[in-house]
C-alpha cells in the first residue's frame, strides 16, 4: 500500500539535470516531496527517456550525522543483481561453455557436495535461473537465520550459504512449479567461477560494468564490504536502526552488487538492445513462467505487462538496510530506477509507477 507522506517542513530535494533539457522537473520533484521526509533514510529517483534524463534524491544518507543524500551516492541493489548473474551465465551459453538444458551439476565445482542439495543433480541450468529448480532457499533456513543473529558480521561465501541447505528437502520436482529461491543464484555464482576460473566480481567488472561504463558499480566482497555506500536502515518498531554492517547474505550472486542509480539504469537498456547477449539467448532469457505473485519471470528477470499497460523488463531487490527497483519499458525506451537505504520502505514500486505515469503523460 502506498505510504503518502505530507511534508509540513521544507524538504531538501537535491536535483541534478542530466541533459540540456530537463524532463518534468517540477512534477518529479513534487513526487519525491510526497513520499519522503527530510529526516528519514533517503530515496533516489532516476528517470531516463532515451533523449532526456532526470535524477533527484531526498532524505539522509546517514541519520546519525544528518548527512543529506546525494545523487551520485552508492546503494546496495539487492536482487537486481540476479539479472546480472543470469547474464553472465547466458554469455557462457553464447560462448558454448554452458548448455541451458543440461543438468546444472555438469558445471558446478567439486567443492559442492551435490548429493546433499536435493534436485541439484537433475535440475537444469535453465530451471536454476528461472526459479523452477525446486531447490530450497538458504534464506528460508532457520539455521542460517540463527547464524546471522549469532555472528552478524560474518562474511558468507556462496558455498557457505549452500551448505545451510544440505539435506533440506526440495520444494518440488524440477520444472513442476515456481518458487523464488536465492540458492539458485548462489549456485549460479559457483557455476560462473567454476567455468571461468574468475570470481563473479571479476566477471561482472569485465563482462558488464566496464563495457557499459557502469563505473561506480562493484560487487561487495570482504575487501570492499560496504565501501563508500550510504548507511542502510531497518525499523524494528523503535525507530530506524543502522544495519549496514549486518551481513544477512550480501555480496553474492543473489544480491551482491552496489551501484549509483544512474549507472544501474544503463544495464536494462543495454541488455534489451543486444549489447550483452545474442538475440537468441536474449529470447531465452525472456521466456517466462508465472511467478508466485501472478507476474512473469524469465531467466533472472521479470518481463510482464505493468499496471499502466506497458511491457516492462526489470527486477526489484531488498537486502541489509536497502530496497531497490529497476524498470525498463522497451517500446517507450523509458528507464526508471528507485533506490532507498530504508529496508522497511513500502514505496519503491509505487514511486516507479508514478514516475512512469508522469513521463508518459498517462
């Protein structure tokens, strides 16, 4: 449900025009004013129509120090990482290294005890990426939750998280249903590393960030954990608490990337325009199944009709103090990105939709 916030005091909105001609600056600024108090965690809104772009931010990057957020601040993007991870796998498909319909076990490292991950020996690479593998999600594991609570600063690896689902029953037989499981994308990380010999962080840099000039983006690792990002917050009922340094699974293939809004917006347009994948492989990526919420999910990305009636390519995310949404309308060539350092915010989808409505004059 949309959370409308009526601002009684002056709200600091930092706006940066990104082209000679701004698009709907007053309407988009007013939209942010309707959603965010100036003493709350921040929200950054980026809108790009192909010819023109606009970015605005409201709220604080650091509550304790009352530091206003800036348009070029870095945020964790959570599960928007998944389409990037899927893209690397699909690039390996294009290169003939991986077969989408082969068992995922053909490409996983020996360090993983595949016999203890139910369905990992029979589910295909396609089913892994499309959330139809049936493999249990480590984020649903009580043992993982307990481990995070006991040791909140532990730097988990993808293999660590998969070990938490050893001997857990699968949700269903591969291909019989859809369940969103973060384990699929940490298995994908292990697959990339086994097949390329490089870390997923290096694969992102070499295959996505550098080619697309996404210069601010990086994957969190122990060496760059929370580096230069805004502080992340959660509200447990007694006000906002800084949870930036609590590692509930950041820094992996299911949700490990950090970006500015402007750089993140480069990804979906480049993906659609064939800069990262062949036409045939992109078609495979956009071959969808119905997800748990009645939408459509392809290979690591949602592709469906949005509430305004436009076909939309994108993903959302949430992780350790942050929420995010990335939406691209390919026929209209409109990208909207919303990032916030408020884990309990309820506005990312509504703000995306409202911004789309403004620029499309809906």
